[in-house]
C-alpha cells in the first residue's frame, strides 16, 4: 500500500486511496470498494446527493379526495 496515494482518511473508520494504475480504493473497516476514476466520480455524486436528501423533510403525500356521487335521478341539479 506504500505506492498508493491517500486521498482521504478517518482514523478508525477508513480511507480513500488511489493506486498508480488509477484505481480508487475506498477502504472501510470490513471491506474495500474499488472503482475506476469515472466510476468513483459517479459514486461520489451519488453519496453527495444522498447526504443532501437525508436531512430534508419528506413531502406530504397527496392522496385523492373522496367524492361521493349519487346515481339517484332526483339528486341531479335542475337546469
């Protein structure tokens, strides 16, 4: 791992490194993800969007309103 460049690290959690061949390694406690540079960029964007949306309140659900319709002819409006 001496030939890898450390891009970021967090003691006790993990690190992001890049090897001379350009592969980006996301090393976490129990696993490692390996990305080509363009895949790492997409992964980073995905995580950034998720983080932005994490704190946003949920949109209220818009449910259709119940409307009762009579089939009785005497309930029809007069013209």
